[in-house]
C-alpha cells in the first residue's frame, strides 16, 4: 500500500499537519479492527469490544494531538 499523499486541501491553520502520521495512526486502527474481528470469531466478544473501544479513544486522542500541534505551529509563525 502506498503511503504517499498527493493532494489535500486544508485550512491555513493546518498546513503543517503531519498527514503521514495521521495515515499511520489510521493503519494501526485498521489492524486493531482486524484483530477484534478475529477475537469475535474465536468467541471473545468482550475482548473484541474492549479492544475497539480502547483503540477508538486512543485514535481520537492521537489525531487530536496532531491537529493541536499543527495549530500551535501556525500560531508561532503567524506572530512573526
């Protein structure tokens, strides 16, 4: 799978957003969803649900941090 991002339109505040990092986090999330599917197939529904809930919270926190860091960078350069 190619990891290259060719064209994305983002607000000025998010120009420094680490898109590659965001895609990596989404890839990790997809792998965890696959693991959860396997757990469900093996009869561990509770473990699968716990994995999905934990990973969703983790993904949201990490993506939020990437957006926040981009906004901070914009604020630093805006003052120059």
